[in-house]
């Protein structure tokens, strides 16, 4: 049995005993949180909360968004750890990690197929300009 519900980043939809949990925000893009172990979900929520809270800038691209961080607040290894787990539940993203400005700026760019920008805006709290 597969359950569908609007996804709220960091929260789980209710499931019935033995059900596989899949959450959906658009027909083409969905997060399969059942792809993560309990430990992975917990750590992923921790990292997601930190990445959302510590963003310095958001840059819009044709196919997605870039989130920028100061390496003293969010390290490249933390971003990479988040990407590894996120790619398990949301394999439709293309992930790009950059270290710029002589090591003073960590960038995480999420891109993907047409329509992914709306998903990113919804899931990552990006205001549409």
C-alpha cells in the first residue's frame, strides 16, 4: 500500500501498519521518505533545518535554485552529507556543490526537469519573485 499526502519537510505523513510511505507535492516530483532509515530521517531533518536556517542568499536559475552559505556556519561535508541522503528520497534532483570566493562561499544548487522549480519553492521556502 502506498500513501500519498502533501509533504512537509521534516514531518512524516501518517502511515498504516506495514505501509510504504511516499509523500507527494506534484505528480512528477515526490519524496519517498520510505527510502530512508529512521536514523537517516532524523539526521536528514537536522541537516535540512540547519541548511534552511543558515542560508545567506538564494539565487534563481532557469532550472532551479542555489542556496549560499558561509563555510563557518555550514561546511562542504555537511552539504555533501545532506545531498547523499536527499538523493535517496528525491532522486529527481540534480545536485551541484561549489566552493567559491576563495573558500568563503559554499553553494548548493538544486536543478532538474521542467517543473522542479515549483517543487523547490514549496519544499525549501523560496519566495517567487
